[in-house]
């Protein structure tokens, strides 16, 4: 099992818009494409209060490539993303890492 950690740094003041987009649009489209989330987080204490952290679970890099590309090119996603960004971009920067659990990890 692989886990992808994605970190979205929002344009100042746009974190609520990003959270709403995930809650009402993105996760439904992920279900459509078989993308499995492993969790979402925001900072309660720390310097990055306009940042969303989330993890996606993959069986393999090949699965990630197939499903992520299908999601990214989905006309429903393209249209929804454009609509949510009519007032400007929501995300200023995206970082990601793909990780494998260690033999002693509670998450496998």
C-alpha cells in the first residue's frame, strides 16, 4: 500500500472555499473514479493556517497514475473547478509525496 501526502497552500482567505469544494464536489468525483482518501487535516496550532493536508491511499503507482489522470481529465471536475475559481485561484501551491509504510507502522 502507498500513501500520497498532498499539501495545499491556499491563497489567503480561500481555505474555506477549498474545504467546501472537497466536501461538496471533489470527494464525489473521487468516488466515481475509485480514489480512496485516508484523511484530511488543517492546523489548529502552527504557522500554516491556510493549509490543507490530506492523504490518498493507492495500491500501486500504476493505480495512482490511471485513476488520478482519469479524475484530472474528467469534464465534470474541469467544469466544477473552473466554477469554484470564478473569483480567482483557491490554491497557491501544491506539494506532494508518495510514501510506503514501514514494517512497524500502525497504518499499513
